[in-house]
């Protein structure tokens, strides 16, 4: 075990309040593609077409086909040792009355399926559909019968996720910021930290004196600033840390 892994383990062991930020990289070892790295969606697809309100307005069927394909892939995937390690840490901290907040940018449900409970989902949930007209929401985990799906009010349903240029679900970034400011340790795993406001939580933690630990096989814009940068995958490193 490297010195850095030891130092990160020790910081986590001492902490009373832990906040975690995860991104697409934590689900990569479950077979779910990321956005910006090797084979990521934005290397073959235009995000303007698939992940903006304008792209959806231009061609709802195209956007829905992409989401439906991803929903199928996620439904067939299983949480990996990285997801399970975070759920175990939360369960352990519960017994010592320590605080644990898992902040995720992921729209898959793998943290939840691994047993994590206190989850703040910054970018929504791919299994929720929401009516463009009356905002009615439905949780739909099985394949959809029609694309785009329709609401009982006749309106078109959209995926319950956050696209570029849209606000995050009400209160989530505020709650995430509060958890980060109060944390002794902020663990950041599997995110390129390029999308805001999520990425802004990293400098916020540093300003508030938290030990910031990054887990990522690649360097990010924040690697030099964080307290401990660990190079490796989350399925490999998170179980060693926690
Ligand atoms: C591994 C691994 C392994 C690989 N183990 N690791 C301030 C400054 C500049 C711009 C803005 C700003 N504030 C707002 C903006 C605009 C915009 C933005 O940030 N743009 C930037 C790109 C510059 N932000 C927004 O629009 C946000 N809304 C907002 O701010 O509202 C207020 C506002 C509105 C209008 C104007 C101004 C303010 C909303 C952002 C929504 C992002 N949506 C998406 C799609 C969600 C739905 C879906 O999934 O379909 O969210 S885009 C996509 O990126 C997705 C992700 O959650 C998000 C982050 O990606 P993530 O998770 O980091 O993945 P990758 O692929 O980038 O990185 C994977 C990482 O894993 C890599 O580092 C790998 O190395 C690593 N990895 N294998 C561990 N095994
Ligand atoms: Zn409706």
C-alpha cells in the first residue's frame, strides 16, 4: 500500500464528518461509459444535441433513444466494489454517530443499489420522467412503451436529469455546499471536475480546511491543489481506503 493511500486511510479514520463527491468514473467499472474520457459519450456524440433543452426541443425522439439505451445499460449493470465501499463506510459511520453525505453527479442508481442512503443527486435520476407541461414525475425502471413518453395530461415527458444551462434540483447544491463546508474529509472520486457548480465544491472544501482526497486514474485541474491525489480506479482504491 502506498504512503499516500496510508495517509488517506488515516485521515478518513480520524474524521467525524465525511462528504464524498462522485462522478461517472465510479460507475466505469460497472460497464457504464463516462462522458469525457476513453470512449466517453462526448467523444462520439454532440452534447448540444443530447444534453441541452434546445437539443431536446429540436429532436425529442433522438434524445429519448439515447436515454433509453443508457437506461437499459444501467438496469443491466451491477454496483462495483467502489460503490459498495462507500455504502459500507456510511453504515460504519452511522454506528459512531458521525456524519456522511454522498454527493453524486451520476444519474444511474448504482450507489442506491449498493446500499448508500444519504445521497444528494445533483444531476437528477435517469429513471425518473417528468412532464414538460405539468411537471408530473414518474419513476419508470422498465423499458418505455412509446418514445417520447406522454403524460396523462397529454404533455411530452422528458428525462428527469439536469442538462447544460439548467438549474440543479432545488436545494441540492445548497445542501451539498453545507455538507462540504462542515466536513473534515472531502473525498472526490471519478469526476473530471469540469462541470459546475459540482466542481466548485472542491475549492470550497479546500477553503474550509477539509482534507481533500482525489481518486482518479488521470490528473484533473484540481490534482495539484488537493491534499492527497491518488492515481487509480475507484473499484480498486475505495475498498483500500475505507
Ligand atoms: C475513473 C475511472 C475509474 C475513469 N475509477 N475514475 C461556471 C463556470 C463555467 C461554466 C459554468 C459555470 N456554472 C455553470 C456553467 C455552465 C455549465 C458548465 O459547467 N459547463 C462546463 C462544461 C464549463 N453548467 C451547467 O449548465 C449546470 N447548471 C447550472 O450551472 O445552472 C445554473 C446556470 C445556468 C445557466 C448559466 C449559468 C448558470 C448544469 C450541468 C449539468 C450537467 N449535465 C450532465 C448530463 C446529465 C444527464 C445525463 O447523464 O445524461 O451531467 S453533463 C455530464 O457531465 C453529466 C455528468 O454528471 C457531468 C460530470 O461529468 P463527470 O461525472 O465528471 O464525468 P467525466 O466523463 O467528465 O469524467 C469521468 C472521470 O472519471 C475522468 O476524470 C476519468 O479519469 C475518471 N475515471 N475511469 C475512477 N475506473
Ligand atoms: Zn403532464
